[in-house]
């Protein structure tokens, strides 16, 4: 299995006045091309910081992050953004959709930044919304949708540029149980049928148990791997 993203001895330290706070402390692990990984831990354990570093949204204070075996720590923001655009799709707990845009336009947006031609953008966005069961809702805006529907739009948007890795931060956290199960089912199918690596940060033990690899983090350290 090919390694896509690898963290080696990564620490993230924040300076709060005269006090140093280690959000992450010497963390190492890798994400392979067919991995399904869950990350669990209490609030303040470092889960979100870890996801930000995996997704190249922030740099570690110490250690190194490799993407396809290439070190990223010395890259500038534009270089990191280019990797994110090509390699990584993000799903957020709060959806992060643009209210004034339709579902179709929200899914097309990442392709606009990637310079995809208009006709191809619309065709692919329509197809992705059909995959997540929202074909009849493509012209609806987020305010006209349920939480579960909005999260499915967010999943379709995460797939827009055909990323190799999907990073999901509490993807069911704002959903009722039925909508949450639908979102989980979609993520599992993406992993199984499209062979994408999926990393899920969650507080839900039942969701975490569905992952092939399970990581527990506490006080910025990995305390258990399964």
C-alpha cells in the first residue's frame, strides 16, 4: 500500500504568554492509499490540530510532514495550497457551505479554483451530487436543506477535485442519528468502492469502530493504536 501522507515526530507548540502549550507531542503515523482511519480523543486532546497538520492547513513546530515522500515543512503557502487542491478533500462539522450559492455551485467552487472548464465543472458537480443522493436538490441553497443534506453537499464538494485523501472533522456531530447514519454510509462506500483514503475525527465510538485503523489521542500524544 502506497503511503500518501506521513507524519514523523510532529509536535505543535503554542506560546501563551510565558507558557508553552504542546497541542501535539512527538506524533508519528502514516496514511496509506487504502486506509480508513478514525481519530478519537477528549476535547482539547489535539485532534483538530492533528487534522490541520495532516491537511497542510498549518505547519508543525517540530517534525516533518511528507506527501508522497516529499517533505512539506519548507514549502510556502502557495505550494501547500496546490497540494491540498490536488490531494485532499475536507469535510467539516459545520458544513462550511456558502449560503448564497446553490448545491451545484458549492460543489463547483473547488473546481473553479483549480481552473476546470465550465462545462466539465457542471457535469462533474451534478454527477457527485447524484452519487450522494441529491440529484433532485442541485439547485437548492443550503438554507433550503436539512443538516444531513448540507453535509452530503459538503461530501460532494470534498470530492470535486478527485482527491486521494478525505479528511472528515466530526462529520456527524451536528446531525440527528438517521442523517448521521446516511453520512457514515456514504463515507464507507467512498472508501470501499472508490478506494480513497478516509480519515475521520469523531467522538462517536460506533463510528470509530468501523475504521480499519483506530488512533486514540490524549494530551497531544497517541496513546493507543488499533
